[in-house]
């Protein structure tokens, strides 16, 4: 990432685009805007931004479907814009691979700070490689392997798995996990965000090697633990 990260804003409401782009500028982002999913999808084939701010309601394709397509090919942080009270959109967006969401109407400062956190965490590098049994995390590239087979994960999924594997065998409280991954323990909906992310991770791990997903074990009312060895 350059000193001025590039954000794409995909929204068909000019007033929202103006608010979002102004907010992003205050945090040092360069930006490019699109008013529909199709042109953005075409542009992605030749350029990938450091962050995408994506509205759920678009004229040619839902933001959720576009998010799913992006996630299938690229590891780009996605911040979803959803309507207030539409929890189903937030859940579907998270299941499609969105990393965070902001509900309309939103405070520009909050959006800008959340965008900055996502971009900075995506940029962070390390040569560290973590292993636990047949699971290996290549931290610098945000890559996950099970039995030498690569699993495509979102930035948020990777961060959750990274924290759990780093503390394998230790129960990680919900608040500590949320804070480590998203940096905001008090926000309404963060528990839901974490549960959805863990659910997606378990499915992806099991799809490659049955039983691997079960190593992320729920500790009722407390948090999650990554078992050093697969559970029976």
C-alpha cells in the first residue's frame, strides 16, 4: 500500500458518495467512485484498491452478490453500507465475506475510522508462520493451509483464526477476540459479527478436511478455543 491508500466507493446515491469520499479524505485516502456494480467489477480486473466501501442496494446487482464475487477472487477488505434495522442484510453481507458494516444514517467520522482500521490491518506484514497439526497460517500473505491445501479466507476470518491459533488451547473470551480483530468491544452487533465469522471459518476448514472446523470450539457463555488436536 502507498502512503495514500486507495478506496473505492460503490453507491448509486450521489449524496452518500459525497459524504463517504469526504470522510475518507480526512483519513488520507485517495478514492474512486462507482454508481453501479457492473463498472466496478470490470475495473477490478485491472486494478485492486486497498478498501471497498460497498452499498447493499445497487441498481444492477446487490452489494451482497458483488461482495461474494470479490471475495471469491481477491483478498480486499470490504466495508458494507446497510439500511438501519436491516439485520438480514448485515448477516447476509457477513456471510458473503464483508469485513465490517456501517448502518445508514452513519457518522462520517465513524465510517472513516473503520475504513482506516480495515486498510491498516490489511497492510500489516509479518514473516511469521503459525502451525498447529495439519493447519498452517502464512501470516505475511494472509494464507491458510490445511494438509497443504489452501483455503480462501477473508481478512476478518484470517484475523480470528490467527488469534485463536496463536493462543491454541486457551479459551479466548468474546470481548478479547472482538477487540483483537475489530478493535471495538462495545459496538452493538459485534458478537453477531464474531459468530458469523467463526461459522464461515468452520465450514471452510471442514470442506477441505472434515473435523478441522471442529477444532474451533465454543465455550458456552465465554468465548472460543482452538484445540491443539482435532476433537473426537
